[in-house]
C-alpha cells in the first residue's frame, strides 16, 4: 500500500512558496519519536517547545492550548509584531499555570 502512494510524497511534504512553522513537543505520546514530526525543508522553521521553555511539559493534546505555542504561532503569522515567549509553566493535561493574560488566551471573565 505504501508503495502505491509513494508518488504523493515524491517531492517532499512542504510545498514550495509556502512558509511553514512546525512546533513539536518532547512529551508527545502520539507522535513517536517526536522528532519524526520535523519537516526538513528550506522554508520550514521547526520549534521544539521544551528547547525554548524547559518548564513546558505540554504533550500532544496540551499544545492546543499552550500559551508558549500560541506565541510562536502568532510570531510566525505576524513577524513584524513578534514578542518573546513568556515561558509560562505548562502542565500536561492542565495547561498554563497561571493562565497568561498578555496574549489573550485566558478564559473570559463572567459577571
């Protein structure tokens, strides 16, 4: 089966003309080893979140609401307004401790 679809990746995964930002976590329990998530192309920036913020213990699902990852994404989307990461501590399955206010990821307050 793999041979049948080999032509799909014959020219690489990353398309020319597109700039990619790839964010990986050392604690990924679904992508194993986590390094298999690296994209190897000239127009790809790969980040391992723990290399930027050692106190970030986010795993595969927690990166979806990780403020450090969010800042990397915002920086990639608008480099002219890039900010340094706050390196908030993140606990797997729980998220940021405490939730950061400065990039708009904290839950809305009611009442």
